[in-house]
């Protein structure tokens, strides 16, 4: 009997070129390259270094803050430290449209923790990364890494980075040392900032763009009105929004600026007067543990996720967008406490870090990269 053998295929040369067809991520490769490394930044200073181009589409910026050269004893940071070493983060596109704007603690800590755009599992919290080092009592030195994300679903939300004349701008207003340390070091450290960019390489051998190019997920920090007292029955309103909301990260602070858990026993979120959520506050806390991989909830913070289309747990960039909250400039979002709680020093201020997708054309839903 004669066997009918099959000759094994020869190895192909090492290459990144794929046959035509299929999604963008089949033809591109994720990459990373440096933007800048600035040593000796002073507390209270300003960082406005121009950003460099990349040969492809920007996914986000990796930032590392490293404070060195401090000296002292019994040095301590306040509750928002070390992330509040930046008082204001401003990332805008080349046309001046705000992409990420807000205070340092909210942008550098809460955004990667709850956005679903950085990390998965315990690494959602940047304090769990190997690079994190809390404020040292003997020096005041610290190190932390964080992320300013653009991509909100796989390859969706990226922006073109190849044209050097059409690049985003990033401005960091550094906070004074007195705002970071509750007990100041005798010699205040200086900060080194390393900025690397994550991007997708331009595909080779095929003309294809990321899905929905021009669509962005913008993070806007809003303050609700009015302020309110302890144990008061008050409804507060967010400024008018728009787009498709992915996350609502609420931060409650007292008159001194400290975060407090003065949440009402029943938390009510209303959209155009309709109670979207009317829940016991402990159920909100439980929902956060389910949604965000059991992370420890920061004091004074509640996060409501609309990126759970596929599971009870937020799956990061793996989401269909089916449950984003559709809003327009006339949509009214309110939070009602009947009554609010107490703690700290009244009156209280409720703020919200909002993730809103502004689509270029029609929002792509489903899984565009599968």
C-alpha cells in the first residue's frame, strides 16, 4: 500500500505582514516609545513639554513620577498624596478639544482605577503596581506610575500620532509641597517625570484604519450644585453633559477638601427626573466590589460603571458599548440624598469625573475587532 504523504509547510520568514482582510489589530502591532524624561521638577512648577509624534495611532500616555532628594523625619502625606503632586492635568487634542481635564488625585489615581482603560484585576489600582512606592517617612520621596488613556475599547478611541503638526498637548500644573505633605520634609524632594506613549504601528501592506477613527472618550471633571449640609435632604445637579457615558465617578468632599463618606443611606441617581438607581448604599459598595475586582473603595468615592455589557465584572477594553448611557446637552443628571449623611466639616461638595464617548458619526457597538 502506498501512503499518500503530505509535505510539511516550509517556515515563513520573520515578518509582521498579514494577508489582506480582517480587523485593524490583525495588521498592526502595539508599540511604545519615549516622549520625554524631565528631572528636577519643582513642586508648584509647570510641565508643558511638547509631545513627540509616533508612527501610528496613539493609545495613551504612561507617566512615572519619581520624587527624590528629600530629607527629614516623620514626613507624612495627606489623604490624596502622592497623586495630588499634580494639581491639574490637561490633555487636549491638536484642535484644543479637552480629552482629559481634572485634578491630579482624580485623574492620576481614580481614572485608571475605574475607567476600564488601564489594568485588569488588582492592577486597576496603580498602588498595586510594582513601581509604586508610598511617601517615605524619612525622606518624603515617592514613586508612582499611572496612565492617561485614549483607547476605551480595543483599538477604538485612538488618535492619529504620525503628523507632528497635529499632536495632543499635555500640561501638568504641579501642586505646592504644602498641599501634598501634611508633615513637610526638611528638604523637599524634586520630581522626575518619565512620559512614554503607547500606540499602534501603522499597518504595513494594507490600507486600514482603526474602527471609528475620530471617536474619543473624553474625561471631564464636573462639580455638582448646590453644596449641602450634614443630614440635609438635598438634590444636587451635574452640569449638562452629552455623548455616551461610560463611567460616573463621584467624589464627596467636605469644606476642608477632605474626602468623606457622608453618603445617604439610600443613594438615588436620577436621569431627567427618572430614578435610574435607587439603592441602599451598602448595595452600591457591594456592586463596586463585584464590578471592579474586589478593589478597596477609596473613602468618599462611588463609581457607577456602564461598561458591563458582557458581564457583571468590568472587562477593561473588552466591552461592546451596549450599555453606555446615551445623553445629549439637555440631559439632566441628579443625585438625591434623603437625607445625606454626616462626617468631616460641612458643607459638602459633590464632584463627578465623567467618561463620555463622543463618536465620529454613529457609535460603533458590538465587537468591531472580532
